[in-house]
């Protein structure tokens, strides 16, 4: 893992070098979003000039509920693969998965240097190590306000901004055609718990360069006012801790280092020991502690194995699963399926995270389980237990005012957020003709002091199922291929909705997997496996059909893969009678 800077020059030197190396000062610059517009996640922007390309971010996105078996969705980069030698580097704004999560799947085909701040590269390095790619990837650290010459046409400067993860950066991209500022994700936090304040000086200083375009975060462009700080959040979490008579369970995004530090501080104040449930939380804490960002008192965090040694009123449990992912720690705790952790009456549950679009239903089910168990529940929709990491309207106004760009390109949001961002700028006097609401694949070209959408390149969603990277296209195409290769297995369970017990033995229907009449022993074996899996679930879990589906599918998939090295589509059907 290379963490070193190369070709660092001052702003003046960088601009002079760019002009000297460009034979045409009016050469066109092209911006191409490969993901991250008209959607949340999968953020990736391509900059083109001459025979050179630069990528900013390379993120993943959660799959929709109808994407059976899919773990991640990543951008289709076939356009870049047509001429891979043109891509000179990938610059990262910060370490969230929606900005770095696709890199382990894309770098094997586009092995170029990756630039980012220290924590961002540490998060990425952990991912690359899991995929066996760390030793073959060049990671180059960006230091704030130290411009780096990436190629003859691209010079980049990281400028510190505050966000829900430390070491976030806006990226100033200087080219012979002009300077573009890509904000990345940001908020204006005047008193961050970790790290430096928002760098107003260097953001505003860019206006002296007559910024060509501002590529701005639109996530919260429909919310009035300004975001709350983490310190504000601490004042609202403190009374919850003070009034909690038993264990406190808290879930948030696993990379929210500021939030973790805040919770550690509250645990120390109220004399609670901290227990961590979930690998991603553990990894974040290890990385942030090693880098000196997290300050944790010695002996504060204990192993889950020792939780019974600490009375409930002295426990704080940090658990993954803020979006109610089926196998996350919080989801398992909710249905009584976690090995070490149980929720008891009068325990406190804090859901300290926003709801990512598409996850409302599973989160609601998870929260309902906690209510059924008699817990006190505090969630962001009803309590002040979350502070967003994305700018609200007044902060977006401040960014536009400081930068004073010639053109505005809203990104990071669905259509309504992009349009709200546009309306904010128009309200500030921006000419609507100078604001571009792009679609993924649009080619926005700046040339001869004008900007216009000139073309469209192929884009799309690539599906990742944990073992393979799917083909570009609709989910149905992936499923058809899957079915043609490995067939289908349907497991039918008839459940008494009053008692939660099986009424009849599980039924199995297969197509293209095995011939049932000649595989009686196998079918009986699978029936027994389904029954034992079902009967091992506690009553709470049996009331959650999504959880039961996931458990039955997991058990069958594991057994079939180990026994036959086959991967049929497995569809549990649970009928409550």
C-alpha cells in the first residue's frame, strides 16, 4: 500500500504547467456521470480532455428489493474499458461505500493509481485486502491544499470539508479549459467532534479562478435551514442515556466515526462499557483508532463473550444494521437470533441513521420487533437522534455563493433533489440555462466559453452477487441466465398463523435442478433441513416473513453448494394459514 504524494506543485505552478502543456487553451472539457444522478449511490464522474480521463469516486449502491441474490450494484464502466489507457487516475472524495464501494470490482480491469485522503485510503485498503488486490494497487495520499499533477491536463487539489466521516474533501480539478469544483458529500459543521473545521478560506479562494463549473451534492436540497452538528446531537442523546435504566443498543452507519466518538464519550460519562456487534463496526473502530482519529479510554470496549459479566445498566451495544440488512447484527437481535445479545423489557434502542430509499419497510419491521419486546425506541423520524452529513438548503446556498461558478451541475440525488438544487440556484440569480440536470451517460462539454450536452455514452448497472460480477442489463436477464445454468428450487412452508408451527411437512418443487422422481433421498434430506432450520427460529423470527425467507434460503444454498457445487435459484414460499 503506497501512501505517498507525487508531483506536488503550488497552485500557480500547476496552472502555468497546464497552460504550457496544452497546445489549445480553449480545448474542450467533458463531464460524464457514470452513476450518482437520478439515484442515491453508485457515485462516479468522469472528466475527459484530449486523450486523458480522470474519474472522481467509484461507488456502489444497495440493490433494490426485486434484485434477488444481488449484494451490490456498481457502475457499468464498459465505456472506459474501450480505451483503458486514457484513464490516468481515480480521485476519491471520502470513504463511504457509495463513493468507493465499486473499486474492488473495477480495479482489476482498470488498474490505475487511486488518490485520496488518509482515512479514505485506509477504508479502501481494508476492502482491497479482502479481495486480494492491495499489493497490486497504487494508493497515493492527498494532503489538503497540496495540488497534485495527475496528468498533462488534470491537476487536483483536496480541500477539507466536514461530513459524517472525517477526512472528507471537495476536489478542485484544474484543466486548461478551467477549474471545476466537485464538492463530494459535505455539510458545514462549525464544531466537528473530530478533525478540522470546514475550509471556508480555500473554497472561497477558488472564486478568484473564475470557476468553470460546480458539481454539487444535492442529497438534502429539499430540506430547509442548515444541518445540525454532532455536538447538537450529543445534547439530545445525553438525556436518553441519563434516563436509561438498562442496556442501550445503538445502530448507525458503520463508517460514522464522529458518531462513534460521540457514543464512546457518552458511555464514559455514564459509566457504561461498550460492546461492538458487527464486523464493519469493528473494522472502522480499528482503522480510526490506529490513525489517531478515535479516542477510546483503555478498557472501555469489551468482548461480546464477556457481556454477562457486566450488568445491563452498564452496557452500551454498538450494532451494525442501521438499514435492517437481513443478516446484520441489529436485525438478528430484533428477532432473537443473535448468539450473544438479547433485548429485554425497558432496554433502550437508538436508531441513529437516516433511512436510505428502499429500506423503509425492513427498518419499520425491525423497529416493530423492538417495540413488541418492550424496549424504549428512539428513531430519527420521531426523536432527535440523528444529524445528517449532507448540506441543507442554506449550506448549498453558501457553497454556491463562495465558489461563484459559471455553470452548475447538481449530482447525488434523485430527480426531485436535483431539481430542488436547480431551484435554489435560480433563486440566487443563476441563469436556468447555465444549470445542467444530467442523466447517467450524458456528455456535458465545455468549449468556446459555452456548455452543452453533446452526446451520450453507454452506462448502466452491473450486479454483484458476492462471487461474480453480473452482466449489464435488467435483473430478468441475470435471472434467466442463472436459471438456465442451475435451475430453480421452491421450498413451500405452510405455517399456522396462530401458533407459528408447521402444519404440514415442507414441500419442494424443482425445475432444472434435479429430477424429483429419481432424487427421493435428496428431497427428503432437504425437507429435513428446512424443518430443522424453521424450528430453530424463535417465535419473533417466525413472525417476520422476510427473515424466514432469508434463513431458509441461506441454509439451502449452503447445503447445496457444499454438496453439489450448484447454485440454483432458491425461492422460499411461506403461507400462513
